[in-house]
């Protein structure tokens, strides 16, 4: 059986999901293309597995041409790409009022526009390059892509935007293209990469009261511990979800993510029930004239 070709787009791979995914792919005898800002971070794996199984490419997802070049280099070398893991993203802790516009725009450049560029190229390759057509795109977002948290306003917004465009894309695909898309919504995981990619802005003076949730998040952030293991998340996604013939569109992973999802659904259920009651009241009275 021919080895499976997987491209992983990340902003940092010295630790966390990116590196653990690369290691799992290589240990399974398949081929990995790791695209990241600093390819030397995975040089030890290239030395171990060789260039025939691991291609390291520089990638800044805010550079549209570099995204295209990375996919072109992968398909030129191997002929196809079977899986794409789109992990590009940065974190930001800041109150909405306390976030300068330039910081918010820079965040969206990576988390939304950059990640969307990667997804677009993945779908194009699955459709136009792969023979036969097909492939599976994984878009890694966050638990706050499900439900925002105070102090993560623009970060949450970037993940909501990415999830929205990804869901729309999944609805646009022709069935004959045989393309699957799965949004992974991880909770809090112990990863070095997350710390490296998290920016914490100074608190807005109006939000200094200890009772406010954004202040509590800032105070709690250095103390956060979690049972969620990034290696095991990678194993679940790689060995189980990727093998599912009918994978879900969205998959929250981690007890905190599942708990937040249940809270979101409970809130939505109440709102939908109320909306159903009020919807009768917003209809035209009598015969509607067009």
C-alpha cells in the first residue's frame, strides 16, 4: 500500500499538536510535509526519518504566495496530498475595549485570513491535483470557537469567523470531489507552542475589579493546569477521526471543551424556544401584500 501523504500547516512546531502529529505520521510509515515559520525546529525528525518521509518547508500563512508555494512543493515532490491539518493560529488575551485595532487585525491576518488561505489551497489540491479526487481537511480552532470567554474577545471572534467560513465551505463542495472537512475544537492542553503563540495585552483600567471575569482569567492564567494531553489528542485525531468514513463537521475535544459546548447548546435551546414563541408575533397580519 502506498504511504499516505499529509501536510501540516502550523505557526510553531517545537511542541504541541504540530510536532506530535508529525511524529505519529512518521512512526506509522507515512509521509509528512511540515510547513512552519522555522523548519529547523523539526530538524531532529528529518535526521531520523530522512527527506523521503519528511519534507520541511518554511511557511508564513500571512504570505499568500508562500502558502501556494508550500502546496506546490509538496505535490511536485509526492504527487498528491491526502490529509491537511490546518493548525495556524495565535492567541490573544485582552478585553475588547483594551485591544488596539492593529493587534486585532494582526490576529485576524493569521487566525482567519492565513488559515483560510491554507484551507483554500487544500481543497484545490484535493480537487484538481489528486488522482483520484479526494482528501480530508482538518481545521484546528479552539473551545472559544464554540463559546467566547471574557478576555478573549478578538481571539474568539477570529475562531468564530474561521469556523463559519469552514462550515460554509463544507456545504459548497461537490459530493463527487470526495472531500471531507472536520473542525477540531480543543480545550486547554499542555503545549509549549500555545505559550509561545499567546500574547497578553495590559489590562484595560476599567476592568480591574476582581469580580469581572476578564480580570479573573488574567489572574488564573498562570495557574491553569489541565489533564488534557496534546499527544493523546493527536492520537485520537490521527488514528480514529481521520479513519472515520463519515467524520463529524465539528468535534470538541477535552472535557472543558465538551462542557462549554453543552453550556452553549443549553443557552441556544432556551433562546430557540423563546424565539419560537415570539416568531408568531412577528408575522404579517392578514393577507401579505408583496
